[in-house]
C-alpha cells in the first residue's frame, strides 16, 4: 500500500490505542459477543461523515476499498463486508457526543506532539505582596451559535397536510380497486377543489413562508486562535447563547493557562454581566462600547471593523461543516444519534484541518529545501 495515501497518513495520525481504553469501559461484562473495536466503529463513522454515504453505501465502499479497510483497522484486504449496515446504528449509540468531544479535545491537545516545542501552559505568578498575579492575556476566542437542521420539516408546514390528503386519496383508490368486485362505489373526493384551495392558501400573502425554518438541535461553537472548533453547549431546547460565554472563557483558561486577549462574539453575547466579567479579567469583548462615543471613536471603529472581519472565521466553519460534513441535514432519527452526528461533524472538520496543515507545512519545507539547493548551485557556479 502507498504510505503517502491520505487514509494511511490519517490513520497513523490518530492515537487509536488511547481512545480504545475509554471505549472498552462501555463493555464491563465478559459474556456475550465480542464488540467491534473502536477503530472500526469510529473509523467507519469518520468515513461516512467525510463522504456523506448512506449506511448501505458505506458498507459497500469499505468492502471495495483496501485503504478504507486499513483505516478501520483490518489486518488485510478482504472482499466481504466487516459489518452490516444496521451495525452503524449501534456505533452511533455507543460513541456518544460527550465521548467524541473528549476525543476531539485529546486530538487538539496533542496535535503538535511531533514538534520540538513543548512549552507548557503558563501558570499564575505571585507578585511582591504575595497576591496572585495573572499572566498576560493571549490569543483569541470566537464564539457563535447555530442550528443543525434535522431531515424533517417543520410541524406547521402546510405542505404536510397536502401530502397527507394526496396519500389518503391514493389509499381510497387502491381500496376501491380491491372492493369493486363487491359492487362498492367510489366516494366523492373533491380532488380538484381541494388542490385549488390548497394552492390559494399557500400563495396567500398571510401564510407565505418568507424564510426556511431550521428544526433541530442548537449548539454553541467556539474557535481558538488556530481555528479549531469545540462544542460548548448543545441542546434541543431553546436557550440564551449569552449564558455560554463565561463558561467558554473559563474552559479556554483551563486549557491554556491564561485568559484570551479578546473574545469575538455577536451582539447577543454582549450583556452587562458578560461585559463586566471580561473587564474584570482584562478581556476585550468585540463590539461598540456602552455610553457616549469617546475621544478615540475613530480608533474604536477601526478595531470594531477588524473584529467583525476576524469573526467571519466561525461563520466559515459553520458553512464548511454544513456543506462538506453533513451538518446541514442530520438524517439520524434518535436524539442521541443526532447529537453524535453533530459532534462527528465538528470532530471531522478539525481532523481534516489538522491533516491539511501538516500537508501545507511539508510543502513549505520542500519549497524551502528546493530554493536552498538552487541558491547553493548558483553560488557554486559563481565561485567557479
């Protein structure tokens, strides 16, 4: 097999053994059939999220592709499928959203293990008077919320009523074909009249839908300075996004050892409580200041424009996850499997972003080595 294949390199990048230890705790009993290993379960879900295969199509693709079989941990190529399509439902139930976020956090924390720079996170220092002194704030935290629409229509969509009427008419007609031999008459259904009234109702200005309604789980996503995403909160219930800002900042402090220098968020996060918290910890919260314009209004406007420009990164991440990794249409039916699908989209987005950056670094090193050799050859020619 080609060692430079993307699935081979990605499989060697993921610490499967570390994740297998936590996955094994889900099976404390020694009786029953042996469960599939985590590499097979998580690897299959990663492939499905990447290519947006259905369960049946995924099984066929794995059975036909040796690189995909290597990625899920098979020792060699085999033509039969390693599992059934129905087994993927069990995989999504066992690998919960919380487990995926732990895997995501471990992967982001060890993404630079192959580098020589291992600077530990800074800790609080003490001043001359013995009081705790916080380190200088560093980095940027971007926070925003969105919805992951499920593959269902809004319950108040009037087209559901029209489809129910059409299916009922089809059932009545099929039933009449069966009972025609007994002399039963076909009842009047008023199809044309019902269709005409439905079209008039749908086209009326009062009931016209101006924008599509997203019906699914709502979640808050935070991005660090490098653009990697983390789920801060996810729920099917409506909630105010502003309550997540302080918790997201505290988690940032827990990971890095210092508070962020700035927080990029939209207007709904800029409550008085969040503003006072950021001011207390020396964090600059994006957006205009309260009160009258100060003497540095022009500088503040310029800074506000730059913050809004930088905040586009989180919108781009939402767009990438929805276009390429299945977040725009969650096809799973159960609540727990829908949460797993959303967490998978965030995890796979980070996973392939890490892989792309490694590739870019290798290309940069190759270009530097090529330029250095060319300069060296020129120098030899000049000396001769």
